DNA sequence: ATAAAACCGGCATAAACCGGCATAAATGTA
DNA sequence: TACATTTATGCCGGTTTATGCCGGTTTTAT
């Protein structure tokens, strides 16, 4: 077995399982522990995986790890502030779930008077602190993990709504693949939300840019704007601008 | 299982449920109590969570939770425990809002499998920690102060429901005037809930006994049982017993 | 007040890590 | 072809890490 082959195999396993353990690899590849360790070390130096004691983790899993980092006040705050300016008096606004959206609510002007519609329980709870606005929760069956409403009743209620704008906390966005999600039911909900609004705005921290998940929410062409922590004319947003997406 | 994986899992759980318990984690991750403790300790040092006795809280929401958890009179706990025994496997249960109901949820057996229906946002959020059961939220327009759904859509949805039991956190109850409320809209919601269930059970701390508020929820004769912190045969409940209400 | 549960510090151990060295195969060069 | 160089791999020792266990203490709940 050639070194390159081993490397390819390791990366393949990593793509499938999001993790590999040295012990497992050295048996299946029939090489010594040291060789595996060196392999992982090299791949880690090339940035193709994250080395940890006893094995390695895929880069994407590490994203979710750092995404869980509660301490991202800077970027998320920036995004939330910029996105908050999009909400004007009298608007009907659809909100998804997620910590960025929650942060956005904190940045709404207290005297603002808008109508907020959301399928997310924590977001609904947060919105109730906002005195000026009306809050409408949609859906009835609740998804425990995502803490949002799902199912047919939600779609039925959304069908009778034409919101001014839909603000989505985004898991993954790509200038070609559009907005994607890693859970089917959540993707379905967001898909319905996009269809119920005249404009779709994606709130995405830069590390979510150019990433793709299995389930599509909407095509890139359906996204009207994307809000990141970057300046509007940042080079790293070029692909989105040329896809006709406004960058804020 | 690699250490980093556990950490990622813990943070993920934390983002979902806003809290984790060591005991729960050590079973699901199949490691010793010590390892979990060390994991939580390390994550706490990195500032990714708040360590508390027996588990950890999410950094973002711990204040809301602990604030509500701190204020728990002993009586409410007693009531919640007794009321929790009324919920059996397979039941469809309507729940109102209120801290007593929330406490009740904590006392549900984890392996219980029931369907809970509620118009209260905090209660819905709390219910999502209960793995075994299905959670349905009803209504869409939200009342900011009471944090429950109100309005016509709620009534419409309730009309198509026949629950086994309706558990009401009660503001005022009297053996003659029945259950009453101090806000019209909330009273309307609870009235609809009573009509949508075969049985109505009132959870009332003793200080609420024999008090009357302006807006009626239901007549005394419509109440099947009342749960207080008293013993079932306590003298002070005599009036309710003779009104045909079961005292628990 | 008392018992159960959670916490802490320390210890033990097995697994994983590291650096260096040796060997052998592959590659390059005269 | 013969010799030197590089590369890949395995092996060895000493070190670090991860984890479980244990005794004693604190916190929580009844």
C-alpha cells in the first residue's frame, strides 16, 4: 500500500464518518502505529484534517465544534447589527431560528413596530421582550432538536402569508448551491419560508460561506442579499456579487 | 470515542437544550462520571459553558433559566409532583402556562411517552427537553405578557382536538365561582382549552384557593380535580369535595 | 437531620505521542 | 552498473495524555 493511497483512504473515511481512530486505521491498512501517526500529522499540516489524541476529525465537524463556540460576539454582533437595519416600521418579517437571529432581535430599535413571524420557539420567546411589535408563531408540531415547528400545518399557515422579507440564519451558503441545511425537516421549513416572502436575506458568518450541506433550502438565484461580517465590497464575496446577490 | 468528539457533542446538546446533566451525558457517551466532569471542567475553562452542580448550562440562556429556577416555592414542587402522576403513557395532555406547569414537566418520568399540547411558549421550550414525548404548539398570535398564544386561530385549532386531560396552572379558584382569570384574553384561551379536554385538572397553590378574578374560565362543576399542596383529605378542601371536585 | 449525589485531588495504567535511529526500497547520478 | 541520496517505514526509549478508580469532602434533596 502506497502512502498516497493511505492518505486517500484516510480522507475518504473522514468524509464518511467525520472521524478516524489511529488504532482502527493501523489495523485496516496493516501498517505500524507510527506510520499512521505520521500520515495524520502530514495531512494535518496540509490542513486536510484536525489531528487529535488517538485519531483525527474532519474539518467540517470541527466547524460545528467552533460554531458552537458561544464566544463569537464580534462577527455575530456585526451581522446582527447590519441585518437589523433592514427591518423597517410596518414590515412583516419572517425569522428563522439560530443564535444570529436571536442577536438580531437585541439590535432592533425598541420603538420599532413590525410584525414578526417565526417557527422557532426560542426566537418567539425572545421576540416577546420587544414591546413594539406583534409576534406570530407558525406551525404546531415541534422538532425537538431544532426547536422549530415542522410539518404540514406549518406549510399550510405559511401558504397564506406574503411577508416583506425573510431573514434566515444560515448553516451553509454557496454562490452556486445556494442555501443548504443538514437536516431535511429544517430545510423543508426554510424552503417554505423563502417562498412566503418577497425577499430572502441570508445571515451567514464568514466560515459558513462556500460550504454546502445535503439538503437545499433555495437556489442562489432566490437569495436577494447576504449579510456577513465582511465589508460589502470584500474580495471574498465576489462570487456572490457576480451571482447577483447583494452583499451587506 | 475521542475527547474532542465528546466535547463537540456536549456543546451541541447544550446549544439544543440549554442545559446538560452529567448523569445523562455519562450514559449516552458511555464514559465514567469523572471523565464527564473533567470534560465539563475543561469546556468551562475555555468559556464555552457554565458549569453547575450536576451538569452545565449554556452560556447564552443560563440567566433566563436560572432566574426562573431559583424561584420555586416548596409548595409548587409538591403540587407538580402529584400532578405529574396523572399523566400516563399514551395520553394527550393539554398544558397551560405558568411556573407550576413548568415544574410539573421536570417531574415527568423521562421514559414517559405522551403527546403534549400547549399554547405557552416557555412551556413548549421546556417540553422539548423531554425526549420521549411529542410536543405540539397551538395558536399563532402571541400575547407578550402571558407568553401564550391567543386569538381566533388558537380557538380554531383547539376545536379539532379532544385531549384526555387539561392541566391548568390556576390564578384563582373557588368552589362556587370556579376557575377565574384577571385577563380576558388569557381566560378565553383557558376556556377553549377546558372545552377541548375530557377532564379538567386545576393546579393551585393554597393561597389561590377561594379567590375570584373578573373573567371566568370554567364553572366549578366543570373541574374534575384540583391539585394543591394539602393532603387530599385536608379540612380546607371540604368545600371543593362537596362541590364534586376530586382533591389530590 | 440524614442520605444520596456530585465534587475534588491524587494515583495508576494503558494507550498514544515524540525524537531519533536503522533499514530497505526507490530514486538519482556518475 | 555501482554508488550516493532520498523516502518510507518500523522499532525503541522515554514522555505525555486520557481515563478510570478510590477516599474524603461538599452540596443537594428529602
